[in-house]
C-alpha cells in the first residue's frame, strides 16, 4: 500500500514527522499491510529556517519531489500546486493522499486527489474558526467535504463535522502535535537560563497585513511584565519593516526557531502570546497559559479549560491578560488524546486498504 503525503508549510512538517515515524513503527511490527510513503513538498515554505531545519531536526524522510511553488497570490499558488500535485499523483499512483491542517498546500493536495478519485485522509479535521475571511477556514471546510478519512484531534472537531453532515470515515484519534511533543521533548534545545520571559509568535494574515492592528499588538506586547521573545515569521518581519514599526525594548525579535529550539523556549517560558493554532496547543502541552491575539480560536476546548484567553488585537485586553497568564497551571485535563494519534491514523489507513 502506498501513500503520498503532501506538505508545504512549517506546521505540516511537524505533523508529517509523526506520521512517518508511525509508518516506520507499523512496518517494523510486521503488519500484513506494510506502507510505502512518498512525501511531496509543495515548496510553500522555502526559507531553510522554515523548512529544511525541520526535516533535519525531526529526521523526516526527504521529499521525493519539491514543487518549489514559493509565495504569491492565493489563487496563483494554490493553482500551481494543484497542477503539480496532479502530475505527481498520476506518476506515482498512490492508494491514499494524506493532507494536514488548513494551508493552501492542504487544499491543493486534497483537490488534486479528489479529481483523480484517489481517496484522501485529512489529519486535523473538523477545526473551524467560523470566519470565512481567513484563508485557512476555506481550506479546512473544502478539504473536509472531499476527504474520505477524517482524523479529528478533539471531540469538538468530531461534533462539528457531524453538524455539517459528515459522519462517515470520521475518527477521533487525538492530536499528532501531542505525539510530537512527547517524542521530541527530551531533545529540546533549551535557551540559556536567566531572566523570565514570555514566548510570542505572530504571522496570521489578519494581524500582519493590517499595520494598525500589527502595531497595536506589538505595542501591547511591549507592556508585558516580563520581556517578550518573538521569533519572527518572514512575512511579519517584512510587514514590520514596511510599516516602520518600532519594537519596544521589552520585545526581542529573533530569527524563526527550528522545532527543537521552539520546544526549549516553550519549556522555559512564563507564558505564551500567539496567533498560531499550533503554538496554542503546544503551550497547553507544556502547561503554559496562552494569550491568543485573534478574534476567535478553533481550539475552543483550551478556552473552556481556562488555559487560553482570546483577546483579539485590543491592547487593553492584552494587557489585562498578563496577570492571569503569569499564574501557574495545575491539573490539566486530557484534551488531545494519549500521544498515539499517529499510530492510530496509520493503522486505520492500513485497515482501509488491506
Ligand atoms: C501559512 C498558512 C497558515 C499557517 C502558516 C504556518 C496558508 C493560507 N496559510 O501561512 O495557515 O499557519 O503557513 O507558518 O496556507 N515567506 C517567506 N519565506 C518562506 C515562507 C513564506 O519569506 O519560507 C513569506 C513570503 O513573503 C510570503 C509570506 O511569507 O508571501 C506568506 O507565506 P504563505 O505561505 O502564503 O503563508 P503563511 O503566512 O506562511
């Protein structure tokens, strides 16, 4: 049985690392349906710090092909990916195409497979922000509605799919990013101990592409009671430079961090400020509170559990969350499975084919 795994953006490399490792384990167990995996990289992320560093650190098998699509308008890049992935599916003839999350690479992979009648497995299915202004929301909805196997991280995701009439092929398996933290945390590269700090990240279009909003969020970060370390996505850096936005002395901009350094920084952080989906979950895995600078989150169970506050770009609300964020967290509920999501996904794929 052969699968084609489609990746392109940074968070997808983390998720693919878990699946590739689970495939290795599955094959070594002597299962009657061994799996051959080929990884296709669309090239959506291409800076070494955004891509190759993850393959190296996480020991992800090298992609059999990189389409080198790069950046551009959404239609332009998604269309180029669609055409490129279609050719690869025709050439490689996989039994399944596996896609992750909600990026343009996710949608292109799913759509290319659907047109060629190759079944699709969608990992991290059923997430919704209910804001169709976000490109990710469109990518998720469309991918879920053409997928054959839908792997959910949480009960809320499964329930959402049911509300949209999707009940066939849905499996609640837990979150592959939890598997990743459990596997890699012993290898975390911890920053030099010293001052307390908050770990921040900012890259969503709704924040970076609106200079007023961007300035408000960065300004509020500057008022944090502990210094803020901000590894910068290249798009955010570009927008800060273009808008000539001055960072407060309290905020240290850094190069994007590879996975193991990000884990190390999380381990030592007092709390997290982010608009990333993945980092909201990783904060929780490390027992840190998270201030989410968006209008809504897909990871609503974190809010219900009291570990995540969604504050938008409102400077007063961000400042008001700092004291809350500094309080320690105990007795976290088990929200995203047991750390075996990757294996459960791989077993289900083998069962469906075998
Ligand atoms: C994409 C995903 C987003 C995900 C994020 C993870 C979509 C619509 N968005 O957002 O869901 O959370 O990845 O990081 O798919 N750039 C570089 N070097 C790179 C990559 C990007 O300089 O290696 C710059 C370019 O200026 C580019 C911009 O970042 O135009 C945006 O990149 P893009 O891939 O469109 O979206 P992300 O913001 O990275």
